[in-house]
C-alpha cells in the first residue's frame, strides 16, 4: 500500500488502517520509564499484599473492608494519576493510567471498584467541571476521602443511554434541580459519596454532580451477581433529589459529550485490565502445568496444553501491544495542548476522543481475549479448575461482565466501522483513496509485513465495496458491520503486534503465532461481510452485484 498522508501532521485516530506498517514508531511496553514501572509495581504490590489475602471477606461483603482499602490506596496516591496536580492529583500520563488499570486487575472486584471511582466517577469532573466544582470535589476524590460513581444506565435504557427518563425540574425558588428517576446497576452504589448522574432537563440530556447526602437520594439493595461479588452494584433512587443549580456538570443539553467521552477512557482501561487479569492467570496456569503430572510427565509437555498456553500468550501480546500503542498516541496528542490554554481540559478530552475507534477495539479485543483465556486456562487445571479454591473459577465468573459494561461488545463492534466511516466522510481518513489503491495493489511479497499489509488492503477493499453498495443504509446491516469490525480489529492487532516486534525474534514468534490464527479468521470475516447475507437480502432494483467473495478477497489471500 502506498503512503497516504493523513490530513494533519498529528496521528489521526483510525489511521492504522490506511498507513503502512511501521510508518510511525509506536509506544510499546519495552519503552516504559522507571517511573512507569514504579507506579505499576506499587499498585500491584498493594493489590497482592492488601487485597488478595482478603478476597473471601470482600466477596462475603461482611464488613466495610473494600471501602477501607480504597481509602488506603487513595492515601498512598494510587488513585490520583488522572487528577491534575492543582487539585491534589498526580497529573500523570495515560501510559501510567493503563499500567494502573493492569495492576488493579489481579482481582476483578477490586478493579471494578477502583475504576468506577477514579475513572468514570471522577473524570467527568476533571474534564468538564468548573473551577469551583474541581476545587470542591477533586481533592477529596483523588485521595478517596470520598468515593465516586457514575450513573447513566436506567431500567428502561441501557445501550440506548440517551433515552433516559430520569428528569430534572428547577425548584420554585430557582436554587435546586429536583431529580426524579432510577439509575440501574450502579457500581459503588452503596459506597459512593458522589455520583455523576445523567437526566433530562427540559428534554435536554444533562449531567449533574449528586452527593449521596442530598435530600431525596437513596440506594436500592445490592444485586446478586454472577461475578464481581466483592463490588457493590445497586440502583440509585432519586425522589425529587435536591441538587444545587451550581452542580450542573458541563453545559445543559451536552450530557452526551460527557457520557460517551468518559466511556472511551473506561474502554481502554478495560482493555488494559484484561491484559492484567490474563497475565496473572497465565502465569499461574504455566506453574500448575509444570507441576501437575499425568501419564508419567508434566502436562506442560503435552501439545494440547502447550497450545492453550501459547495461544493465550500470543493473544495477550497482541492486546497489550494495542493498549500501549493507544496510550502512547493519546499522550502524544495531549502533549500538544498548551497547559496554560484556557480550554486545556476540553482539548485533552478531544485528544482522548480522537482515538475512540481504538478505544472500542481495546474494549472488544481485551474482553474477548480474557474470556478465551479464562475458558481455555481453566481447562489446564482439569477438575480442579472447577473448584472455587483454584484461581480460574473466579476469573471465569468475573470476566463475563466485561463484554457487557462500558458499552456492550455488540454496540462497540458497531461503533468501529461506523466511526471510521464518519471520519472518512469528514475527510479525516482517506478511505476512498485507499480503496482505489487497494483495487490496484497486488501481493508485495510473502513476509510478515506483506501479510499485514494484505490484511489491511483487503479490509479497506471490503469496506469501500460495501459502502459503495449500501451507501447510507449500511448502518442497518448489523451482521455485516460486525464482520467488518472483526476484520478491522484484526488489522489493528496485527499491525500493532508486528510494529512492536520489529526485529526482536522472541516478539516476532508471538506476533507470528497470533497472525497464524488471526489472519484466516480475518479473511473469513471479510468473506462473510461480502457474501451470503447480502446476497440473500438483495431485492430487485438494488445496486449491482457485489464482487464474488472468493475473487475479491481471495486476491489478498489469508495464508
Ligand atoms: C455489574 C454491572 C456493573 C455496572 N456498572 C454500571 C455503572 O457503574 N454505571 C452505569 O451507568 N451502568 C452500569 N452498568 C450497566 C451496563 O453498562 C449496562 O448493563 C449495559 O450498558 C447494557 O445495557 P442493558 O443491560 O440495559 O442491556 P440492553 O441495552 O437492553 O441490551 C440487551 C442486548 O441487546 C443488545 N443491543 C442493544 N442495543 C443494540 C443495538 N443498537 N444493536 C445491536 N445490539 C444491541 C446488547 O448488546 C445486549 O446484548 C453495569 C452493569 C452491570 C451488570
């Protein structure tokens, strides 16, 4: 594929699909600074020493131990990375945020609690709060004197979050908004002091900062969940809850900007958390497989077991490569914002938003990598894997929610091609130029680079072909968009895995193992997108025939 310059000198989100492999160096775990490593180690040590020994007590919820642990972590500065120094935080970079997400994920209940507090519960104020709101709330959230939560979902509106029914009315004296409604599934619901709540104000979707102690605020009972038994999940009930008018967060009617941009951060942290969870389980599975003997030898010597370990390692390597690439890109873009700029916070959140396609990719790829790891690695323990006292059972239960919250994987998959296409229409991404190139290009060798480039070219070719065929109505073709999303996710993963590996033989082994499974699946997804579903729905008068799958995508062969 020839070099197509992005519109600006900054890296545009989504450009991985259009740029040749390695055109720009990417940030990789091999570049972590000593400070990065220290933060990671401190957060990990806290989890190992303070959290893991007490998991049974945390899961029984027989005490307020989880709250005390969050507060202790807050006092140690482990929860303040994303809060600016001016408000009691550390003002750290996003690579550190990812590392902290990884380190907390040794226990999923701990991770969910911490992420709801210092991620979705605090960041809306960091990026959208007024100076007064930041001064009042951020220092107390940064050191966990107060716990935070995020209340978007309602009983009638989950994925369709903007259809929320919770309403806000101005009080007769004009001093308060009176919020009425129920928010469902709120992580930290029983423990939080401060909630970011979304409600309709005169039909305009708006965010509010709501304190637990405001009159009219209460919580429902704890939900009984499949997993995450140590976290709190309950409804937030608002009955004419009195919220001071100065607690509107951001602009009236602009709540969607807050809701969705904050979820982007949650999505890439979930990707990093999945890496942390899978690494821990993999190292335990390897140790067990070395020790467990059957038929006179350690099971780690058996090909069927080695395959599971190797597949997990390869998938983990790819997701980890994507995570730190995105963190690096985001940090690079944030570094371009002048700290004295009065619109600094808005520009930082715009820098984060730039990589929203990548955020959805990390969420889907991370959660599904961990799901596969939990399932396959449980098998390494055989019957013991099914017992609670061995490590795989908890991960098996706990990881399931990752495919549901922070936007379901269905919704995130649809966002991947949907957002890329919007960016192409806006002239940010050169889809049509790349499509024309993809039609002309043929194989350019048989090496790793050629394999990645042909995967991307075939994906661009398919995307362009389907857009040409369906035009606007492509947004109704969900099965096709999901298949396209899988191919695009595969492209980002392959590109990141090989860009990170460079000439390093060990990393190349991982990248090649990943590619060996991913590329055939990627081409299968493209054939699905171009093939049968579209054929079966074609009606007389529709646009002309799509290319024959084997001919179009077969030109860029999988193997
Ligand atoms: C343990 C836990 C913790 C949570 N924490 C929080 C929290 O802290 N704050 C908060 O606000 N929420 C939280 N949630 C809520 C979570 O974000 C929602 O459950 C999630 O967004 C899905 O909404 P829903 O459950 O209403 O499912 P629905 O939206 O009803 O979806 C049902 C199914 O339909 C699919 N679907 C829906 N729309 C589409 C579409 N357009 N195209 C294709 N498929 C679609 C979904 O993918 C899903 O498979 C939590 C949930 C749980 C279980």
